[in-house]
C-alpha cells in the first residue's frame, strides 16, 4: 500500500512539472542535452557558444559570424530558406530556431521527425534574459545560463547608474538600416539606448522597427544620431539634415557594431557599455 501511494505521489509531481512547462511554452529538456546542435539564428548561435556548446554545434546559418569559430561550422541556409536535406544529413539531436510568424519551416522540420525548439524573439531586455535561460535549459546548461544572465543584469545596472550622472539626456535618432529604418519603444534596442541615458525620438511609436520619412527626422530634430550603416560624412551631406542639431553640433556616432544592438542576447550589454562611452564623450565636447 505504501509503495502504491508513493508511486501515485511521484506520478502527480511529474504531471505538475509537465503542466508548468507547457504553460510556459517550454518543452522538457531533450534526453540528448543537445549533443548535436543546429542553430538557425545568429543570435542563438552566440548564446550557445557562450554556454560552452561550441563543440556540439554541427550546423549554423550563413549569417552566423560570431564568435569567429562559428564561421567554420557547416552552413545550413537560414530560417527562411534552410537546406532541409543537409539538416537531416547532420542528424541533429536538437535544432534551435527563433519564433517568427513569417516562416513555416519549423513545422516542416518537425514533420521530418526533427526535434525543434522555438525561442521567442525578444522585444525587451527581460525577454533576452528569458531566452538565454530557455536555451540553457534545453541544452542541459541551466546553471551556465543563470550565470550569464546574472552577469548581464549586473552590468546593465552599472550602465543605468552611470546614466544618472550625465549632465543631460539628449534626444537621439537611431538609424538601424537605410534609408531610414529606426526603432520604436517595443524594442530592446530602444530600451538599451534609453538606459544608457538618451531619449529615442521615435520612442512614442509602439513598434519594434519602423520606416520613417526624412522630413519626420528633421522635424523631430535629434541632438544625437546613431547610425549602423552611414558614416558621419554621409549623414552631413544629406539634403536638409544641416538643420538638425546633431549635425550642427557634430554629435554623430558612426562605425558602431550593429550586431551588438541588433542581436537580442548577452552581447547587448557590451553594446550598451560601448555606446555609453561614446555618448559621454560627445556630451563633454
């Protein structure tokens, strides 16, 4: 009787744990713990290497460029156009992909019997923490993921405290791509820049990214410009941009590593630290 009662208790505990995992949208850890891993996202590839899973990675996208070791991995296309035959031939224990509504590839991979874990694309720093932990949980490295998140939290807090010492909080136009793609408040890039001490001129728009007109940028008159694509000289030559305070005062941040601000993972805080140093230098001039 006691053995039967113990078995029932263990069964109930297992069901409760499974229900919690389902509610969170997370699958139980694969039994392989990611012995052979394919990553369909540059963002997730960087996380996997940070977790110490580089040796287990057997395939990545053609856009996976960091760390340098990622470039030598077998290329399997990308999430929108993957090479399904090559992915099958690599016999992955787990495939990690970002959850995008614009692709049906994940269902096709699962239809081939491949274990795919979809990691939600983060829109905030908190969601970046959660995605890092999710990757760690699914490759058997939960403690390492916790340490990465804890270090990131610590450094973000330092950046936030440092921003409080700025003499003023300038308005900023963030040009993530040409001709004039920028970010709204539903973006971790917006949040990162804000925590560093600047005010996004399109922070009133509830979108992650948006294409804005040249006239709207000139009208909002940013005091600082951050561009991932154009050089300061190219920006100065744009028609009408001579009216912008950032251009008149020479407060343009160019030649900035876009990956630090456009890939939602642990390296975002490195981007925050580097951006804040350059912002402080501009405000002192």
